[in-house]
C-alpha cells in the first residue's frame, strides 16, 4: 500500500528534475538569458533598498560585470559617513537600474565618469552618494532622499527620469494626486521582497538565483505579469477616484511631475541644487528619442544627452542583448554631459 503512494511521488519528483534540467539546457543553448540578480530588502522606511555588503555578478550575452554594495547598500567601494569633509562636493544620485549603473563596472558608470571630470574641472574632491535602486520610480526616489539622501549634506541632487516612471509611480501606490495636491496614500511598497527573503532562506536558493537561466526566465515572466496586474488595478482605482475630475486623463503625468517638484523642494531645504537627468529611449542603434515632457524643462534644471547620443549613433551605446542599459561608451557620453551641465550651475 505504501509503495503505491511512494512510487508516483518518486516518479513525479524525477519528472520535475528532468524538466528543470532540460529547460536549463534549452535556455543556455537556444535562448541565453540575462542574469541580473537584484539583491534588495525592506528598508526602514517602507520601500526597497539594496542589501548591504553584497558582492555579486551580472552576466548577459553582452557582458560580465561586478557589483559591490557598502554597509548602507550603496554601490561604492567603501563606506561614506553622513558628515561631509570640508572642501568636498557631494552629489546624491537618485534613480533606477540606469542610475545604479547596470551593464558596466563601477569605474565605467556615468556617475564615476562625471565625478572624475568634475574633479579635474573644479580641482577639488567630489563624492557620489548613489542611492539608486533597480525598479525605482520618482515616489521611491523622494522617500529615499527624505530618509537617507538628505543626511549626506548634498550640494547637488540628481534625479533620473525614465519614460516608465509614470507607471512605476502609479503602481507603487505610495502617493496620489488629488485636487491639485500630492497626498500620501500608502506607507509601504515592497513588491516581492518578503517572498524573495523567504526563498533566500532555503539552502542553495542563492546559487539558483545567481546561476540558473531557467529560474531567471521564469522570474522575469512572472514579475512582468504581476506588474501588469498591479498597474491595471491601480489604473482602475485611479479612474474611479478621479472620474469626476477635469484632470483625470493626465493623472499619471501630474503625479510624477508633482513628485519631482516636492523632490526639488526637499533638495533645496538642505541647500542643494536639483537636476533631472533625462534617460532617452533607444529605438535602434541609430535612433533615440526623448520622452521628457516640455514642462520639466520649464520648471527644472534638466540634462538630456540625446543629441550627443545621436552624434555617436552607429556605435554600441545601449546593450542590445540584455535589458538595454548603457554600455561604457554610452555612460561616458552621459557622464561628460552631466559634468558639463553641473559646471554651469
């Protein structure tokens, strides 16, 4: 009787193992996947932060790069105290995976290119406090600055803007735009964090996360599906909430723009200048477009490297076989453009 129960279970387990091995081999041979593990955890203020003191590798058909975070989860080679030394210019960078420098080693990131250029131009040391976290929208940038960035006594605050920010800000549900005002809606947004932390307690799971192409394929598809569901639910709620408002149609953009205005105000409270970096979209190797609304250029100091990207069209500026982040050459163009802007402030 017992054997009649054990045998089907044993066969099922073997079948699962066989399917997993076959799927892994298929991915590696026929459809190699970008291996971009994200080590994030719940921060003390309700949003994701990078796990501290982590060393890991990103591998794609295009590149292999190394990432390291310090004790505060910042992609930096060493810890950075909150107190600023005399004569040092501090720049807080807020952004997503582009801001964090996915696709390049730290020395090739646009923030490091910018830092080296500014130190040469100004003749004094510059420190970059990179508080970017993959997947961040403007809402999370704002909370990150209020709870961490302001402590670093920045002289300049750079916020990256990407065409996905409107959706990310709506999806997070952290803020809402009601009656021409920005209001707090929820205290936390931790998508998938608890589930990931539970899985990471399983022996061997970290190795699977870092090395299995099948897992990364399935995780990516699942994350994309969940994002679509979350966005659909938030969008439905927005339509219901603002159905009688004249500003219902552009709520997404108004929310993001309002968040940017508050972020600028928070930067100015600590005496920092505020700059928005536009991240152009790559259409082809020779075609790029900027989706940054004109209203941003009217209200903020903005930097868009789109003309410089076009001037170098035909070169490999965005990785084409991964998630489309900047190559070292793309980062060089962006970093030099930012440095040029900052010297003019």
